[in-house]
C-alpha cells in the first residue's frame, strides 16, 4: 500500500494504533486557500480563541469569486 505525505492510505491496522483526542483548545489559523482533499495552503498559527467552545467549531465555507 502506498503511503503518502498526508496520511491517505492508512490501513485498518494503522487506524487501530491511532489515538483519538477530545478538543480542548481552539486555534485561529490564517491561510491562503483550501487545497485538494481539504488541506490548508500556506497556513500559519494566529493565536488561541478563548471565546469559542471547541465543540462548536465547524469548517467555514466561503463563496468563491466568479
């Protein structure tokens, strides 16, 4: 099985070794755009958001210019 840089191609055995965590902090991330496979392009950490509950955070969708 081919293993890529971004983790596609995880086997069932690999997933068994994964550790799932509960969200505790919310980070503000600045980025240029969403790339293929929902990856951020040119991202950088901009700080922590103490005003947001981690369980309420969802991916924001913006309209693209036509």
